[in-house]
C-alpha cells in the first residue's frame, strides 16, 4: 500500500490504462503541457504525445460531440471538462448522443466514453464554478454516473469506467484532490454499481457520496462517542445504483438519512428516499430524511457559501433528531 | 520575429493622437491608469486573503476597454468576461462598489454574491462579467435584439477573447447579428492565449478578423495596445450600428502581462515575446500621446485617491448578513 492523493490516484489510473490500451486517449482544455488545473493529467503528454493527449480549442460542445464520434469509431476517449458547471455547454452530446446511441442503433453503436469533470463548493468560486449537477445526469437513462470519495475508489472506479462500454459521467470534487488515502501498489478495479459501507453501525444509516462522505464519517465518529452507532454507506456509483446495499443497510438500522451537497429539490436524495420507501417501508422506524444543499445558486462570499452546504454539525443534528 | 509579436504598424502611430481630443485622451488615460492600479491593488488584497476565488487580471489589455468604452455612450450596453475589471472601470463603475464586491462585502455591486467574475452594474448598463467562456456573446446579441424591439438608438459592445471565439455561440451569434443587422460590436480581445493554449494551436486560421466577412460584417484587425486606434475603430463601428447597417467584428491584438489568473505563473508564455509586448505597454503608449503632462499627473493622482478610498470603504464595509441571505432565497 502506498499513501496517495486523490488526484494522483486518478493520474495513475490514466497512465496505466493508456499504457495498456492504445485506444484510450484524453481530450480537453489545457490538459497537455499544463497538466490540467488540478494536475490530474500531469505528465501524460510526455509519455503519450499530443495525439493521445489533446489540448482542444475552447469548444466543449464540439470536443464532447467529437468524443462520441471517436468512441463510435472504435476508441475509448476520456473527455476532460474542467468544471461540472461547463457540462451544460455540451449537453446535447451527452444527453441526446452519448446516452442514446447504443439504444437507438439497436445495440450497434456503443459509446465507451468517460467524461471526467469536477464539482462542488468550498473555494469561493461563486455561482458558475461551484455547483453539484449530478442530478442532471442521474435523470438520463443510458448514462453511468460515478462520484468517488477516496483515492482508493477514485483509481479503481476510473479504471472500471474507462474499460466499460457505456458512457460514464465521472464527477470528482474540488475539495478532494489533495486528500490522501491508501492505494494498493498493484492494479485493481472497483466495479461500477457497488456501494461501499465505509463505516458499519446499527442505529442509523447515512447514505452519501463524494465529498460529503468525509463529513458523514466525521459526524459518525462524533456520535460514536455519544453512544449512537452510525453506518456510513458511500454510494460511489450513482448509476447503476446499488439498491441491494442501500436496502440492506436501511433494513438493518431502520433509520436512514441521505446526505448530499447538491440542492435538495430534484436531488438524488429524493429519488433514493422514494425507492427505500417503496421497497423497505415495513422495516423503517420513521421517514427517510435528507440533509442537502440549500436550493440556491452558490454565493461568492465565504460565510454565505458555507451556509449553502451541509456541515458536519447539520448531519449530527439530523442524526440526533432521528434516533 | 514570432508571429505573436506586436504589430509593426504600431510604431508609426506611436505619438499621434489622430485628431482625438485631449478630453477623450484623458478619459481613456483615466480608464487605463485606474485599471492598472486597480489590478495591482487587487493582487495585493488577494495575497492578504481579502479577495478569494479566481482573479483574472486585465494587465496589459487595458487600452481595449478604455478605447472602446470611450467610443460609446452611457446608455449603451457592454457585456464583459471573466477578465472584466477593465471593462467595468472603463464603463464608469464606482471603484468603491467594485472593490467591495471583489472582497465579498454587503456593499458591493452584487451584495458580495458575485465576486470578481460576476460584476454587473445596471446603472452603468454593464450586463455583467461571466464565468462561462463565450456565454456573453449571445447575451449581447440578444441585448441588441432588445434594443431593436424597443426601437432605441443604442448599441451593445461585447468583449470576449480568442478562446471564446472557438465556442459555437461565437459563430452562431455573428451570423445571427449579421442576418438581423443588429447594433452590436464584437470586440475580440486577442491576447493570444486561452489559459495556456496559444492561438496557433487552436485555430486553423489565426487571422481572426476574417471571420467578420465570413459572416457578413466587416472584420477589422487593430493594435489593441493603442487606445486611440481602438477608440477610432469602435467609433466607426458604433456609427455603422446606429445607422442600422449592422454589426462589426474588431479583433484587437494584445497580450497578457502575466499568467491566466493570479495563481498561474504563466511559465508556458514565451518570455521574449512577452518582453516585446511589455515594451509596448498600453499605458505608456497612451501617455505618450497626451500633451498636457500636468493633466496626466492630475488624472493619476485622482485615480489613486479614488482607489485608496475605495479600498478603505470596502475594508470598512460589513460582510453580507447570513440571515438576510437565507430569507432572500427565492422559492424556486
Ligand atoms: C465554458 C467554459 N469553458 C472553460 C472555462 C475555463 N476557462 C476559464 S477562462 C478560460 C480561457 C479563456 O480564454 P479566452 O477566451 O482567450 O480569454 P482570456 O482568459 O484569454 O481573457 C478557460 C478555458 C470556462 N470558464 N467556461
């Protein structure tokens, strides 16, 4: 095992997959010499050259659409879109093209593309650089959706996503890039569609993903000292959703809180809550609760930004309320 | 010489004010000088932790906003970019409200919600900076439609840079504006880089002005470091627009004096070319065209005074109230 940063784990996955498969290539803005704003593509251009590490013109709609085309032509593109906020520019390529091609063509036209991007608040980057837009993709049949919280998962899930034959939206979090964790030296995969119980517990289940996993673990630790046993389930992959693990945990504890940074209205939490209610109502001790971001664009001012996003205290409070 | 070097024609226009009045020269100089000082001070504030988020300095490009804004009136609209401080100042912004915004204070232009990348001023008809590269171009096109609908005599001046000219909305907006003869001036600030990507690596044809005729409007390439040239070119584009003849594309060549934003050292930039551009500093070029050196000094002193008062004002301004923010969130 080696200790590694989240961004280094992603970088390693790209290196290894590109070495292994000459059909894998990356494209996006300023990802070559500059190595991307968060250094995830650092060094790739030296080893693989400008043909497989493509600094595109500033044209997301076109290079994402082009990645769909390249995938149809038999390659495995990894598209890099610096902020999830900018994925609205190439939305047609994602929603109407990548997500639909295999289905519309009766299975002939596969799009084995990964779209890597990054979201979340916390750096005072204001309303157009701080969003959590995963629900947009969650809603579209035909897209896989991955949001890892640890270096271990980031590496293993990116490898799986690249090898997968369907289009995958892979959303990183800006506050996770510098976080560290153990990553095995040898190659491994984390399969798409498997949640991970990051901490076992018996009184209440926290269902979460991405950066909020860290907050949930903090809250769980604080309450452990108060004698409340909290289970933290990191969904890791939002589509396919690991309903089995979710329901098993819900049945075990009988109390569920869904925690996500994205705003509450129309968020993924609402859908998962409904699914739990439909499948495990009789095993619940009360309604499923949600701790989510406020329904507002993210403000620039630091103090205002903070109140928009769930804190460890918000999660602790919700747990105390429900148990 | 690299093709990124400053245009040669620049030398001959060096000291000529080409009939532009001293009043206009001084107005432009105030914009250039205030923007220069503003950026330098903001960089200090950033390093002191009083400014957060992204800060994209307009250093080296000041003459474009100064010249173009001097050629339009108070009622004309501008649409700005992520590198927007110069546009904002040149359109007549109150430095107090600008600094306060960039420091996230309640008294700022956007109540501390926007920050550097989102300054908007209704009073100055500044339709805002934008964090989405290229997004301002169709917004400007639409503002020009609005002007037509309201049967007004106004124009829209939209700033954007070479990177944005790669977005589909650029071509679409150019076509749209030309097809409907909209009163809009497309000011392409070609600073030769989109973050670290040089123009030569992202365009098949680096003559960006030629995209104007391709869409049915004039495309004029000028020296963006010469405020007088920017002013005169914009002035004729404004006349065209007001005569109902439609839009103009102006490609103003310039160069960033540093990295893309404050935390980007910009070491991918060719240092020799950078030095050549710095030797043609827009501030010096404009100063060289103004006879009354005493007036120049007055403008400088006044701008510095305003700026230091603005910083004091911002520092003494309250943070936005969290309660007020929470109660103001709309229910949709
Ligand atoms: C749609 C979109 N894509 C990417 C970015 C990230 N980004 C911010 S500024 C920038 C470069 C813009 O280049 P250009 O238009 O030439 O403007 P300049 O920074 O040179 O003034 C990029 C890629 C963004 N903000 N919006």
